């Protein structure tokens, strides 16, 4: 597994194989003679049913094994999935997310039963497919419950929004359920980063606050003693919500893709590693005096946990189906070797969104060489493989993951001052593994880290940046007055403003710098394949070169 991407994140991420914390919540009810307990199992941001590194880490077959072991302890087990699982993945792209639902239907071990102890919510990527019928179909196929407290359905863009529950009975505004003698309430919050004409968000600050208040009121009216927020939004928004609504007992979150554990007052906010590399397990207890105790622990899902046989059999079935569908649609075998790599190419999302990687260096180098620009950059959020390519073959399937989104290349001129602003924005949310983080070529820079682990700050000055202009051998200091040619993807050039790069606003108001003329449009994936084919022995030899260096005070 890739190491955590920066040392100063250690106190946030707390990467250990087992972490135990506890919190005592206020008195809620009159005393009872016996302790009551249930177990909560949390996962989030699961894109690959098979797991990572060819199934060596994570995967839903190991989740099922863990859940069964927890159930064998004799307490009810509530499994929660905090969004982003239907999309995006190569399998969902070609098989329209059906395998993910089919595998989740097996998480209770019974292919024919409705799983009353699995609840999921929307992530932003659940709405990747512009066809709302696909989403409704997957919800209908789910033998488990969905909860959606701030996303509503639109029959047409002009129609009045309505609860999803009016269409499908297994999706609810809130859920209340008895678990081990405890009345548990569950509501959800999903961020509004993906607009579609078949949904309406209530996510503007006042609307969101009203939606949360309405959900809390409904659950209290239904007798909820213990409140869980199942969320898919930025950590800062989770923290803000808890500060405004301290009666929330747990926030089971997603979106950041790496393990986070925070506490605001008595409330824990937790997020697991993506693709079920880890899970969080809570032991929830109500004492005879009515005091509630929540004990979370992080469990790594690696080779020490066996894969459930039934689930693994179905995973293999869908991998074979995917291979045949890709062959039919592209005329290429996903296992076809297009080249090799001498060193590890790290593509795990928190890594490519948080520090320099050999994969990021290679991709940025391809852009720079193909476009003959001074510098080049590629945003970590566009590298979608979310897996590592170990030394050895690089296959068609690997490229399907890297280039989940189709992009062409673009080039323009920017000033040194504009480049400095770009780099400052690139690292501005590095502690959150944000997709705006840039992998770079033709330049190197350092950034200064200050503040606290909860609220870090970053600084880059002009003398922290060096450039290797086209045609020169070494690096020279950044000249803020000079113009440099810059290569990138057309997504950044047109829509970079979505990640804070206001210079690149073609998709908003047409103000991106003019593109430099290209003889023909250049497909990013094609450029990479041609670059690999031209390498000696078709072998990538790129290693991390200290192009991006964090500096602590």
C-alpha cells in the first residue's frame, strides 16, 4: 500500500492497523437494568468491487468476511456506505454500475433476502450518468435501503422536486430503526458538486441547515435516541454541521478517500480509506443508566482477512464480463500489455492528490514533450485509476482506469505571476487530498507548511519556484514578469475555475488565456500510448524527482 502522503498529516490520518477511541454522550433515557449494544460497520468511496493491487488490498469480499465475523459476536451489525460507489470506475463505465449493486446485495450473505442492516447514501459521483433512469434502476435493484435527506428527484427540469420515496420504496428521507434495543436515526447530506436535470439539491447554506433541522425533528418524533449523519461532503462542512447541531452523535462520512478521525464536542466524525482498504467499526453501547458510549476502531482490509467465497465468485464473474464487454466495444483485450514499468507507478487517489508521484511525473512529462511547452501540469483529480501499477506490465485495463475521462491536450501562455498563483492554489487543500493538486513537469517548487494539523496553511514565494524552460538543461529562478508556455488538459484550460483556478474560466465566462495553435487535436490517452511505444523496450523508467517538496517550519 502506498504510504500516507505527508508526514504532517500523521495526526489527522493516524494510520495504524487498530485505533480505538471512545466518547461518552449525554444521558438520554431512564435507566434500564441491562446494557444494550450494536455494532456499526462503515465504508465509503468504493469504486472497485475487486479491491486494489489485483485484489490484494480491500474489496467487498473482505468486507463481507468482516461483517460476518462481527455478526458472529451476537450483536446486530449496521453497515453504512457513505456515498460514491455507483461511479466512477471502469466497470461502471462499461456495465452501468450493475455489478456494484449486485455485489452489495450479497453483503448479508443471502442473495435472495432484503438486507435491513445495510444503508447507503448518494455521493456526488452517483449522478455521473446523465441518464436518471440508470440511477432509478440501480436503486430499484438494491436489496438494501438508501437515505437521501437533501437531494430530491425531478421528473423534468421544470417540475417540482419530490422525495425519491415517491418513486421507490427503499429510499427514504430519514430512517429510524431499532438495533439491540436502541432506537437509531439516520439522515444524510450530499454535496452539490454534480448538477443534473433529474435532481435538485438543498445544499445552499440556509437550505441545508433547514434540511438537517427537519431531519432531526422527524427522527426525534419517531423516537430516535441515537442520531447518525451519513454524509458525503468536505470535512470542513461536516465539522460545521456538528458545530451547529451538537445533538448529532456520529458523522459517518465520505468524499476525502483517506482515513480521518475527528471529534467535535462529543461527536465523532470518521471517514475510511477508499475502496474498502480500511473500514471503521463502532461498538455502540447504552448502559443500564442510559449513558451511550461509542467506541470506534480502524480495521485494515488486507491479506490478513480472507475473502468471502460467494462474493469473490461473483466478483470474478463480473471481471470476466467486463473483459468481454471491453473487447467487444474497443476491439482490445483489457489484459493486453502495452508496455512495462521498471518502478512502482502510484495512482492511489490520496497520493496523486497529495504529493509528487512517478505516475504523475510521467503523465505531465508526456504533455510537455508532446506540446513542446516550457512547463506542463495535470490535476490529480483527473487521474482516476485509484490503484498502483507495480513494476511489470502496463495493460489496456490500467489505461482505462487512468483515462476514465476523455481529454484532449491544450497549451497557452501564462506569466510567472500567474504560475505562482496556480501553484498556490494547487497546494491549498493538499491536506484533504483535493483533486486540484497538480503533478508537474518542467518546474520544481517547495511549499511552506504552517498552522495546525486541523487548520494548516501553505505559502509559496517566487524564490521557491524554479523553471526549466524549453531547450535549456538546468533550472532557473521563476521570473514573474516572463511568459511561459504551459501544457495541460483541455479540462483544466476550460474548467479549472471549478477547482479554484480562476485563470481558466472558459467554461464559465470565456476568459481562459488563448490556446496556442495545434496542428491537430491531441487525445491525452493516445499521446501516452504513443510515448510508451517510443520508449526503449517500451519501459517507463520515471521515478519521483523531488519536483514538489513540502517544507515544515
